[in-house]
């Protein structure tokens, strides 16, 4: 158990579906992140939240919508996705977003397949 | 923007051989981190280097941060099958995780 739990672990959805990915961290961290990991590409940072406030949004298409109701929970709402959005979506947390407290603890990931 | 290049992309070694992966940044880094991702798993933090010229060891793993803080390396001595996985470096020019840029990773295969 990594301290960061992601559900579901696997998700298959059609392009017209709406689904959500959930992440929960039990580490008392103040920052949470969504990363996308595609085959043969570096990890791509999608969103960063610090104390429930979004501090980074790296030009992610609006079909991905994050939500952070509190510092322990993070969601990624998905709708009208494209097949190229198929990837492993990793949630991570860190003590804070500031220097010296920036080591990431990753969840096991949600493997998304868009048909 | 900041770029972090990592080579090689793939490395196959015979068990017992040494292995090295290299990381180069287009800008001076505040710190660099290394992560390992086992097949089917998720990245797990290994170590963070902060000081220019810093060298840290973890058993058979040796991590170096260049004098100019623009490059880093991970060296594994006498690889074992448990070393299999993808090794990622990740650097930040501000020290903040919100600006952490990952390298593309080196996938290590260890042949028994």
C-alpha cells in the first residue's frame, strides 16, 4: 500500500461516456497531482492542486476536468474522450509544492482505454 | 521550456553486469530526483540530489549530480533481476514539484 489509492485500476469507456477517476492520499500531504503516462512518452503533468486550490493546468483539453474537494481527495472527470487519451493516469501527492518538500508519492494508476 | 533528456531509452544487460543511465537538462536545475517503475507498476521515489557534484549511494546504486547541475547519472553495479524496470530522472529549476520535468526513462532488462 503506497499511501495513495487510485480507483478504478482499469477503465474502458466509449467516446461518449462520462466517467471519473478517484484518488485518495493518506499521508497528510498538502499537494496532489494528476500525471498522464503514455507509451514511449515522458510523464506529463496535467494538474496540480495545493490545499485544494488549482495551481497548475498544463494546457490540458477541457474534456479532462479535475476536482479537489479537500486536500486528501482528487478526482479527474472524463467526458467525450478520444482514443488517443488511452493511457495510464497517475495520481501523486507531495508534502507541499515548495522546494524541499517536493518528493512525489504515486498511486498505482488507473489504466484507461477509450474505444 | 525546460527539457530533460535521458539516455539510453533501452538497455539489456546480463545479470552481474553494470548499468548506467544518463540525464541531461537544457537548464540549470535546483534539484534532481530519480524514480523506478517496475513493469506494470508505478514510479517509486529513489533519491533526490541537491548539491553541485553530489554523489549518493544506496547499496549497489550510485547517483551523481553534475558540477554544473545540468546532468545526472544513475549507476548500478552488478545488476540483479530485481533491478528490472524503468528508471526516470526528474528535474526542477525552481525546486518546486509543480515544475518537475521527467525524462523519458531508461527501460532496463536484466537477462539471467
